[in-house]
């Protein structure tokens, strides 16, 4: 895959605002699979510093609701305003478990590198996402996962990097499938091809978390971890 669009963005700005594997590269692969149109209402769930919200507003002219828990709405608003995007992106500080929106409000719910924090159970999609989407609304998510379920037999060399919390969130595509299939038509779940580039971009930053992650990715050496993409249309 050629990450053309991503090349247009200021590298320093992206590096300063990344919170994990390069979310713009991941989003580019994800949005290649869904029909986004100008004017659509999009929830960017767990938007972090808002890189993905910026990409969505700039590239597609959609109206983005940029919701995050750890990053304040004020911080995100100042980034959006600096880029002249304050009329297209609404920053919101909220928890995914109690979102302040009307039912059937969104054409699209997108979540990059965040869904595994709250969606790793049998109820979240049904209770929190399904009500927010219009009929035929689109869901698209990408999050870190595993090539297969290693949980009962964690490789020795990975034990020090994957704590219990990480293992509760990182799963295989087949583990995730039933979480979506009763609610989504045209369900696609795949191992994203952007894995290496998205991780390389993150590991090359001097963020202290990236420094730790370098050791983990080196130990993994392409054997266990992946990035899982999910798209589907509400039933
Ligand atoms: C690894 S960061 C990724 C941020 C951004 N999507 C990106 O890719 O750069 C995970 C994000 O998930 C958000 N998050 C985790 N739990 C959440 C919750 N319960 N409600 C809303 N956001 C949550 C955090 O606030 C954090 O910004």
C-alpha cells in the first residue's frame, strides 16, 4: 500500500501528537474501505490528540465529533483552531461508556487504536455503538491485536512486555468477530497491511512510551502482534 495522503501532513506535528502506531497511516488504510462523503456526521471515538479527526475533516470534509477521555477538549480545540478546522471538528471530553449523543445521530463511528480499551466485551457494541448509528450507518475500527490467541501459552520472551491488562485487550481477529457479527452486515475483519510502517513511525519518535515499545516490537519480531481492521454496516 502506498500511503500517499499521509505524506502531505507535517511530520513534526504528527510525531508530536502520535500516541501509538501512526494513526494517520492506519486511518488511511481503514477509510480506503468505507464510502465517506462530505457532510457526513462522524464520531471519532478515542481520538487522542485528534490527528485522525484532523485527517477526516481535511480529506473528506466530514463533520467530526472528536471524543476522548485522557485528552481534554480544550487541548484538542486549540489544535483544531490552529489548523482552521474549528467549524468541522467538535472536541468532546467524555467516556465511551457514557456518551452525550442522541440515538441515531451518526452516519459513521470510527475508532483508531482505542476500541480495545472499552470494546473488548460482549456488550459494548450492542449497548453503546449500535444506538448511535443511523440505519445503514458505518462502523470502522482499527486496534492492536494478535495473529492468534496466545493467551493460554504466552511465549517466554514476551512475558515481560504483555501484562494482564494488555492481554485482556489484544486478541485475534477470530476472537473479535462475534463481538460484531450480530450487529453488522458486510463485516470485514483483517490484519492491516500498514502494521510495519505505522509502528516504525511511532518507534522513531522520542516519546518515552515509544522507547519502551521498541523493545517489545523487537522481541515480537513479526511473530504475534498485528493491527486488526474492522468495517461493517449496521444491520
Ligand atoms: C493509544 S491512544 C490512541 C489515541 C488516538 N486514537 C491515536 O491513535 O492517536 C488511546 C486513546 O483511547 C482513549 N480511551 C481509552 N479509554 C477510553 C474511554 N473509556 N472513553 C473514551 N476514550 C478512551 C484514550 O483517552 C486515548 O486517547
